[in-house]
C-alpha cells in the first residue's frame, strides 16, 4: 500500500521497524522515489512508542494545517 500511495503522490506515513526492508533505507526520513512518503522508525527493540509518538505529532500538525481537528 505504501508503494501505491507513494506512486499516486498521496501523503503517506510508514511505520518501520529497527531493521527495515532494504527499499526503505536505514536512516532517511523520506523516500527519494516517493516525495510524499515519510518514515517513522522504531529506535528501540520492542518499543513502537519511539515511532508512534512522532507519527501522532505529525498527524496532529498535518490536520491543523488542513484545518481539520483530531478529536
């Protein structure tokens, strides 16, 4: 789904584990192939909070910028 959304130019956020698939690279926050794809990487083994908290913050900021409210 991430590849399809990225190819369509849709804003896309991908949660990645510590050792992601090679296509997503090891450290980048964005994709050179898909400019609207943003990565949120897990930084500690067994702890998805390190990826989900920044994603929640980014979602909140995105919704504010679109004049939408997250309730």
